[in-house]
C-alpha cells in the first residue's frame, strides 16, 4: 500500500513509497522541520486522507 507524507504548509512531499513509515522516522529524517518552508513538523498527523488507488485488473 503506497504512502505519501506531505507538509501541510507548503505541500512538499516528505515521503513517498510503498513501505509504510512511522511519523517519528520521517521527522528524524528532516530534524523536525520541513526542508522546503521550515515549518515545524508535528509528530501526530493533523490530517489523514485515504485515497483508493485504481488498478488495472484483467479478468
């Protein structure tokens, strides 16, 4: 299942991949701040959107 973590302030993609990463691991990668806009990142996600991925399934 793909995961994408985005800065709420500027929309910078902090993480995108098929492996699920915990928020604290992503925070550590960027020292707690968005590398694009400098906003402090929250350990607890403020908003979560679940969007289904369409797959081409052949019968």
